[in-house]
C-alpha cells in the first residue's frame, strides 16, 4: 500500500434534484437499467517500477452511483511521500426514485502532497577508458577507475514534488430531457524540483537536476587512490596520461497537465492534475491527483428521445412521419452514442435516400423531404425507414387515417388533439383511448366520439405518480364513401411524462 492503515468511509449526503419531461412514441419490448454511475479517487501514485496505488477511493468499480466517502490524513509511511486532507466522495440525491429526478456527483482531491528524499539516479559517465585495480612497484595496488567513480554523484534526493490544494468534481443531472455532465477542477500550486509550474495550462519541459562537470585523474590524491603516504610524484607518470572524465548534465523530463477531462460513451472524467517525471527515459513518478467520474450511459431523462427508446430493444426509431406545408416532416430518436452522426432516411417505395439528418446530443433528429409522387402518396407503399450502422427503424406510413396534431401535459392532465380523416363511419364510430404506464400493458382510459368533421380534443388523466405513459387511439372508418363497411385505424403512440 502507498500509505498503510485504515481509512474511514462514512456515507456523505449532498446536493439537489430536478427535471422536466414530455412527449412521444415508443415500441414495446423490455426496458434496460437506468442507473447513474459515479466514482472518485484522491490520488493515484506510481513510483518508478512499483505498481500504481490509489489508497483513497469512493464507490470504485461499482455498477450504480451511491453515497460513499473516504479520506483523512495518511499515517506514517516508509516511503518518501507525505500528504494531508485526502478526500474522495460520491453521492446520489435523492438516493431512490427516477434517475431523471436525481443528481449524481463525485469529487476527489487533497490539501497537500510532497515527495522528497526519493533517490533519482543521475546520468553516469563512461569510465571504461580508465584502468582498474593494478599493482605498482614501490607504491602498492591502486584502482584508478574505482577512485574516479567514487567521486561521481550517485543520485539526487532533494524535494521532487510539492502540490497544493487540488480538487476535481463532476455532477450529472437531467436537463431539458437529456443528461448533462459538468466537471470542474482547481489547482493552487505545483512545484517540481523546486521550480513553480503553471496551474492553468499543460507544460512539458526539461528541468536540470545536476550540472555537467569533469574529473581529471591527475588530480587524484594518494588517499583517494587508497595508498596514503605515497609521494604523488611516484603516481604522476601513471595519472597524467589518463583522459579527463566528463560527467554529463542530468535533466528530468516533466509533463504536467492540470484540469484535464475525458468525455466519451456517456461518461465524464475530470482530473485535477496529471504529472509525469522521467529521467534517462525511465519513469520516476506517474501521478494523478483528484479524479471524479460520473456516467449516464443508460440514464433515461424522460425527453422525447429517451422516452421513444425506453421500452424497445432498438437503438433507432422513427417517431413520426407526416405532411406539413407541402413537405414530408420526419422525426426520430437514436441512442445517445450516435450523437453527432448522420442518420440515413429512405423512402422504401423507391429505396432512395431522402434525408441525412444529424443526431443531436439529446438523441433526437429531424428532417424534411420532398413529397412523393401523388400516385404513391396515399398508398401503403409510401413508407419511410431510418438506418445507422446497420441498425434500422420500423417503417412508418406517410398518410394515416387518424392523426394526432398536438399533445399538452399540464399538472396531472394530458390534452390530445387530432383528427380522424374522412370518410367517417356511419354513424361516427367511437374513439378508444388506451394508456400504457412505463413498459406495462395497455388499458382503456377513455372513449369518446369526434366532431362531424373528424376533429377531436380530449383531456385525460395523466400517468400516476408522475410516471411516463404511452397514449394510443383507435377507431373505425370507411375506406370508400359509398361503402358503409368500416376498417380499424390507429394513431401513432404518443409518450407523455408529467413533471
């Protein structure tokens, strides 16, 4: 261990809660886990070839975020490392309930860290040109190479590192229907080999720790050669012809990266400091101070995209296809891992690509396309399908006999407006409204009849306990005005979540 001894790990409360949500489609299947993840570390340190040690962590490698904490001042250690106020904390507030209303957080850092007295090998000169042990008549045995090497400094052991007041924090919460991860970091001071380095930008430089020098063998004394009392004149013929030994300067390569962050795959990691020191190509110190991570890979924030994907195994869906202002308007949702990527939307009657919208950070994508030829427009062939990376949505029909034009959610009520396209049944048939809460089964919540022109506006009870719900309507209409026979027609599902 870096610092032996026990560390406390009490639960630590923290922060806030918030969220909003509203709207739209979904297709049945099973829902996946929706947990926030979080973890934190005060310091991770690797000295030379030894393995890296992280003695103060919170909620490390756990599948779900929860309140956890560790820290304090390290006890004594045989290693040349000392520090104070090491801390790592994670939290989730409220601890239970919908992830869309939770705030996940992680923080790690320390007050001070010093590394002093770590022996750092210095650059060694080439002494192979000097003679080793030899016996000289009337003098004795001398070792010139050994005498010179004894005068060469072996290592540097002054203070290597001193960092002060470092902290990294990450917070995750749902904002406007999608996860938002924010990270901050602070660093008060960084000193390496006595030199203060910038705390607000990355730095890479060589820092000299030993100047160049030389040793002339002719300056060796009899005492240094192990033959005290021998007259130096007897040694001159041996010492004077020998070459001067040049001791090269030794420089440490130092790379410092304050306030670094990594964001990928729905996870944000914030670090207060990364620091690397090497001498002669060999690692001396590899240090990370203050690391905090929060992940939202599977968090459902209740936004349109999240709600559309919640209960389906498909990572891509078309939410709606309809005619608006002489164009085809297309709305869809994709898993957030596709954010920034383009979706290909094809008109399946011809197989042609009609739009290439980009997936937003929320997971939504929207596009418009030209209307198909009039002879195809109202047929079953007029359908659209989205695809990305081999994933495909279901095909949605362009013209439907029952269309929802508006959905409003307020308080505990949901208002849905739309139209049943004529010819209507004779007499006008009842519209049945079904609701599915989360990923459960549909149940009938209301029956009503539209106006004589097919228009309707109906107010319904929202999902209980602010849960998300899918609303879908169905009725029967005539296919031809002259034929009284009716056929079933349905709306596309509408997904609603109340604040």
